[in-house]
C-alpha cells in the first residue's frame, strides 16, 4: 500500500472539517439549524402596543414607531415582590387584563394532554405594584386562570372544579363541587373533545363579568383505557377515559353561573340527537350565549342563541355538508348582536360568509381557491383580513375585503407563506414571512401592508445553512395513471450528478386536510443530513390533502386510507421512471397518520417501496377515538368494510421488503395497542420485521436524549436497508 504524505493527509482532514458535514448531534442535541423567533411577542389587548420578553424583563413597544416604551415587569421587581424566587425566565406565559393594568403570570406549567395544562398562577397589579397567587399554592396547581373583561375577577379550575377569585376582596368562591377524576370535569374538556375539537378551557366570562358559562363533562360511562407506566418495583397502571370509534361519549351539559345570586342554571336546548358543543361565545350584549351544536356525524353545525334572562333559544344558522364539517377555532360575531362572519365550504371551497341571524347569507369571497383563516375583523371600518392561497396554491397571502365583498386587496408581497398577529385596533400587525429558501422574517406592518420594521430575519440561521452546505427543495408536479395531479418537493444531494442513481426516502403524512408541500420555510435538518449521505428525500400530497377544495379532500369519505395510499404508491412508481433514481431503493416513512400510511402503502404497493418506517401508526381505525374517526368514516357499525379494507393489519401478509415499527408505550393518542396488533398480524403471516418501543413515552417520543436516539435508530435502518 502506498504511503500517503503527511501534508496531503493533513490537508484532506482540514478540508473535511471545513465542509461542516452535519451530525445527528448537531441536529437533535445542539439544534444548530433552529429558527429564531421574537420571544414573548404579544399584541396588547386594547391599545396599539406590543410586548416582548428578554432574559430578565417584559418590555412594551409602540407598534407605530417600534420605540421602547417601558419595562412592564423585570426580575428586579419580581425579586422584591416574590417569596418564590420567580424570574422572567421561569414565567411560562403571561396575559394582560383587558384594561391593561394587571397581568396573569403562569409558572411551573406542565402539560396534561395536548392543550390542557396546569401550573401556578400569579396576578401582578401594575398600578399597585403587587403580586399575589390566584390560588393557595399549597392546594396544588390550577388550570386556565382567566381574567373577566374588567379585570376584577379571575376564574380557574382546581381539582376538576370551577372557582373564581374576587381581586377586590381576595375572596375565593367555589362554583362546582362534584369534580372527580374519570367521572366529572367542570370547566375543562375530556380527552377526546380536547384532542379532536381543539378545546381546552370550557368556561367563558360574559363581557359584563356577571355570568360564567361553563361545560360539565360526565364521563362515568365512557370506557377506560389503561397504560402501564414502568420504572417502579411494581409498575403502575394509568387509566383514563378514551371513547374509541362507535363507543359512548361523555354526557356534556352547559351551565350559566350568576355571580350575584351565586347559582348555576343548566342550559336546556333540547337536542333530539347526540351532539357535541365545540364552541361557546358570548354576544356583546352579555345576555345572549351562542352555542355551537355539532351532530355526532359532524355534517350539521347549528348556531343556537340562548338568552340567559328568559331562557329562550333559537337556531339562527345551520351549516350542513354531505361529508363532514370542520369547526373553526374562532367565529367573528359582530357588535350588532345579530350577525357573524365565518368560513364555510358551502360552495365546495372554503370561503368567507356574512350570516345574518334572520336568514340572510352573503358570500364575500369566491373562486377555485381557499381561505385558510380569518385573521382579523375590523368592526369600525367593516373590513375582513384573511389568509388564502388565491395567488399560489402552495402559498399563503394576506388579503383584505369589506363586508360587502368588495374592494379586495392583496397586502402581502412576494411569493411565499405569511402568518399574522394584529394589534387590538387593527392598525398594525406582526407578519412572519418565509419561502423555501428564506427563513422566517418577522416584521411589523401597518394595516395597508407596508413594512415598518424588521424584528427578526434569521441571519444566523442563513449563515449556518451556508456553512453546512444545505440544499434547497425543488418543487414539481406529476400526474398519476388515474389523472390526479400531485404537488411534490424533492431534496437532492449538494453534489447531485444526474447520470448517477440515488436511493430515495419518501416522507408522508397524508391526514385529511393536511398540507406537506408548501412554499414556507422548513430547514428539514434531518433530511439535509440524509442528502449529505447520498440520499434524495421527496414528498408529495395526494388525495385527501387540503388547499384544493372539497372534492379533492373529501373523496376519502368512508374509505380513509384507500386513495391516500394509492397516491403514495403512484408517487413511488413515478420516481422509478426518473433516470437518477435507483428504482429498487425507494423507501417511505411517516409519523402518526403518516406511520399508518407508510405501512399501508408498503403492504399494498407490492414492490413499490423497499422499506418503510412507521412511527406511532394507527393500524386499525377501530382502535382510534370516535370524534376524529367517525368524522371521516362514520361508525364501525355503519361502515365495517370501510374500517377493515384499509387497515394495515389486514394487509400484513402482503409485506415485501423491510419495515421498522416504532411506538411509545405511554402514547395516549395512538395507543401502543396499534403497534402490538400489527406485530401480531405480521407474526401470524410469518413476516420478518423490526420493532422498537420507547417505555413511558407519549405520541411525541421526546425527553432528554430520546429524539437523538430515535433518529439514530431510524437513520441506521435507512442506511442498512435503502
């Protein structure tokens, strides 16, 4: 063997170091490719100011000028007022009273599930310069502390019961007394309502502060699911209520609590079918409560107006759909107490409507494109600000239109992805703009879209990406044999050579209404790592995905998984036609719905995919919760074939190639039962597979070094099998 001169060897090592090849530790331990944000940014509730957090202060700034106004709260103030060693860094979140003279500070917050949290809350009075706990901390943590509009009371949940604190008298008042784990919940939702209807706090102050509307969940008859928690000499069983598809739900009741009389009255709106109550809203008159009532099939949404004085109720608007309806996070009720602005798919695409409670329905936007969200409604100027993909199906642009559906104007600039947060009066907004090559750019804009200043432009991330030779996504379209046009992106190695053949890893999610191919920024750090090791990474959105209208999204109704997997198989076959793709080295991976789709596509696709990684996959929709599953599939009793025909469990004997199944044993969302069921089916079919589980980890599989370990396992599997 010829000896290599020391100088040449040294030079080679230096060049290798200079090239800054990514490591998994760089990505998952050191997070060197993480985007920066604007910490603690909040628009203040009534004025044109905003706040941000620094290491030791919460500072107030002027939207119009950007000038620093004052430090609202500092470590120095906290130290002088607190006996609990509070610091700005230890404050998890904060909220202002509507008149901006008080703050609620949340500390030691811990997640219960996805949206429900508990912690210790404190009221900081800016005028009096005092700090007091909302609840006696020796009684434990509380949920969802919330000011009433005039800021003199704070409602909260403790031990599944609803309370409020009168800040003038420091008197704590208990409203409910029957809260009991796995039986009765007051003011916060059960697991399935929280997860699938985007619910958290289920109590709401009336604008005048005289009433509290709240929900009571009786989950006594809901079947329990148990999970083993490992670690002690005798493992513990964690039990909670989880209604699977076709099973019984909690009994949900709505009550109105009167502060003056200290009494609650049940709201009786006498539905003649099983329903959900996904949203409650007070109208500005403080006497009418708007109750959204969604039937169990989730294809009829009624707006029920209930009067707290005479207890009369009226259905003022009904939205229906032959497939399913999606409940928005917010609806914009106007100050006339007789109309609402909302988005609906009534014409086949998601558009904005002005609904009058006396029968008038006026469509304000239209076209073969979709409104993604209503961002702000200006009641004074009668204007609606919204995000849509009208200009580019893969983008998000900000538009404004008036209440008559006229004077539509595009406010955003460039081709990319925008998100906004408006000031209280609507005169300004914080915009976050990105493109596939431009990391998140945070700016302050006026209501006409003019950029006033830059808050964060992520120059450090750009430099890191350049140092590590990160590649860009290439976007493309292709047509399947069925004539379906799919949008896709691809990431190729930096030294890509079109005459060579490369292995391809396909990423998929594919859940109803999801969008994975878009013109926003995501550095895709793990995929950058894979491209540096000679892999192409690709993704394509098939039928069932969002942004393309109801027909494209809802073709999956009652047969979820069929068309989604067909389209991923068609994508693999398209990739095989590309001269630079190694046709026998195409793999697929995904998480949650994507894990389900990865397994199903590999089993159905014969030799389409050489390998698959299914992380936390649903393997049989009979095992998943009823609100999500029945929305798309109806019940197993109504649609048994729809459940079985596209369950990976019933396709296990078709496995060709390699598959790795990964799951957390304490996954409260997609139960470990799913992985076990698939494992048993593969065993029965005599198929070889690999499996890795994470004890006591939930659906996100995080904590300490877990993510690094997880992606190391997946990377090794890819290197070995693709």
